[in-house]
């Protein structure tokens, strides 16, 4: 016989010749020489030395244990005295009753959603991190949630967590800000067969994210193609001169033409404009010659107009002087004065009448 003592907070399992016999609690106990005791702390999980099903046949021991059965598609979160401890996987697990207050939360991986009973602070815990998938949607975005290749719902901005299971989860995001699409370097043929290169732009916003992402593939590329085709159609209906003069009207016409198509893509086109119209080198030279000719013709018209006005003024002056001798005399004096201001000496060759006229003119001038 031998005596063993079980201290407070412990229990012992008695085995005789390797077979389980009974459970003993706090106190002193006598054992025969072919019996042995395995001590267990009531603060730790119970790790059975034998098959747990065999030990649980002892009702006394079964009443002292909390048994947790976990299926293959489940995990269990273990809390001790209100604090998360660890994760249990598929199988049968046992914990001692009485001393510690345990709480067990069963997670079923058939559902991707994490229940509210699990504190979000645990999502980054090392023990749980491997079981959780995380997706982020920026403040200026919306997203569609696709589960097993089926549309599930629309996600607003924020951070989303889902259980990691055999279901596939994808999210497709769209930027809700005002965006700009460039249709650059388009080489187009005008109505009069002139080749031009046009840079066009459009500003748009995504308004229906489900339509844009689920009902259309590459909605931005489709919008680009719609703008490109509309631009080609309108440019082909104008001559080069009309195109240069009415580029704002053409941009408005392209905008109106793509609005309906844009709605089917889940977007709205807010504004469109023609940034540049670039002519090839030979066309530039021709346009420069045309411009020079036009400006030269305009200058000639202005010159002729001024000459006509000057001639008309001279004619009117001559008519006045013809009817008024004093006015004629004043005009002569004006010209003589101009001559006198510019030269220092005047030599006059002619008859006495010319000398007399000059003398008379200067004497009057004095």
C-alpha cells in the first residue's frame, strides 16, 4: 500500500495495471502497489492518456469534464474567464469544470460571414488570422461582392472580413470620383479628304456599380470605343475649315451621341471637348500660305480703301479752293511754310512772276 496526496486545484486518475480505475480529488488516498496516479491541474485542458470515450464511461469523471465535439468544417474559440485563449480544431476535446469559467464559440465554415459574437479585435490575432480573409474598399470606391462566381451584394467603403473556407470570394471595385478619359492621337479624314490628328477627352463618373462591373466587361474600354466611333462619324461629315471653326459644336454633338451608350455601361458622361487638332506638315504649309494670302488681300483692301478716302478728301479740298481764292492762297502758304522749315536756301528759276509770287507769299507770312 502507498499513500498519495492530491492538492487543491488538482485531480488524479488512478490506473491499475495500465487500466483506468477511478478519479480522485483533493485529499489523501491509499493505493495498492500495482496502482499509479496521474495528476491533472484543473486550470489546464484535459489531455486524456487513454481514449477519451473509454474514460468517459466513468460517470464521476464525465461529470467533472466539459466535452467539446468539433466537426470537420468547424473550429471552436475557447475563452477562459472572459479572455480568448486559443482555437480548437476538428475532434473531441475536454476541459475541467469548476475552477475555471470556460466559454466556447463554435464557428461553422459553411457561412463566410463572421458573427457579431466574435470581437473584431481578435481578427488580427495570430491564432485567428489564418482563418480570415480581409478586403478593403477605399473611401472613394464601391465594390461588388462575388461569392462562388455569383453576385452577392454591393459593399460601401470600409474593411470587410470573411471566414476562409472552400468558397471563393472576389470583390470588384470601381472608383466613384470624376474621371477623365483621353482619346488621343486619332488620325481622321475630313469630308474634303484632309487628314488630321485629334486629341479628344471626356469626363465621366460611375453611377451604377452593379451595371458597370457585372453587366459589362471593361466598361472604360467600351466608353473609349463609343467616343472614338462618334468622333470619327462627326469629323467625317465636316470639311477642314468647318472642323476648325466648329470644334466646340462637334464636341457637344459627340457628347450627346454617347450619353445613351454610357447609361448602358453604368456611367454618365459629364463633359467632353476637343483638346487639339493637329495638321500634318504639308497641310500646315498650305494653311500658312492660305492665311498669308488672306491677310495680304485684307491689307490690300484696307490700302485701297485708305487711298480712295485720301483721293476723295483731296477732291473735296480742290473744289473748295476753286470756289475760294483765299483758301487757295492759304494752302499755298501752308506748303511754302513746310518747304521753308526743311531747307535753308531756295533758288528759284523762272520769270518774274514766280519771284513775285514767292515774295508776296513770304511777306504775307511775316
